């Protein structure tokens, strides 16, 4: 097997660790292999790859898409380190409205497979980071939603000093969790 799949306690949310081959030249690993993912019942047909570059303190998220444009994602860090966070928005889930967070970095090479129905975000904890992810559905602005990443009710420790946090105007204007829940009902 070229990957280790670890359950997280959130249904369908998995930590994936590739087998890394290292020598004096550097390293090599497969970041995705559909046959191996299928064997672990992590069978997604990814249609879009995205990449972002950000400086220390940038928080992107918490983003998700709704309805028929909901997205599953396979996320990883190519350079640097981020605190990766997901929020389960799947009504009826045992982990509904709970957060899961972990460090993703170029050194640990871990990936997170995020099913549809989760809001996702990350905070850059190194001077610079390149973040990459696959999506199983196309980006659709009319279906895009978000939850304010600094909502205190989420109790997320982004690992960034408050005066160093950088948010986009769009992310600053997302509703808090309570407002989102009220509007979603």
C-alpha cells in the first residue's frame, strides 16, 4: 500500500499519509492514486485542483458549497505549515457542529480527505505556505457559503497571535455559527 488511511472519529473524514521514498536526491511520493482510494472506500472523482500561496497569519475559510454543488476535498501543503480546520455541518451526524483540526505541512506530508458537508479553512503558521487541494465538484459562486473563522463559539485555536491574523474582507463578513444555523433552518 502506498497510503495509510486513518479514521478521525468524524464519519468519512480521513487523514492520509503517503509512503515517502527519500534518498540523497530528495524525496518522491504519490499524492493521489484512485485505485488505492477506492479500496478504502474513499472513492471520489476529482474534477478540479486548486492552489493558494499565503503569508504567515493568513486565515482562509471557513468555506463550503451547498446543495448539488457541495464539494469533497483532498487537501495538503506543498510548502510550509498550516493549521487545517473542518467544521461538520451535516445535520444528523454524530459530530454535527464539531470541529476537527490538525497540522498539515511539507515535512509531515499528511493529507486530509474531507467529505461534502464540511466547512473548511486553514491558517498559515510559517512565513509562507503553498496549499493544494482537489475538489470533486466545480467552484460555484452562487452555492458558496462561509462561517466566520474567528467566531469564539467554534473554539478554534488557529495558532496565530491575534494581532498577526490576516483575513480577507469576504471572510471577515461571513456570519458566525449561530447566525448561520438560524439562517439555514
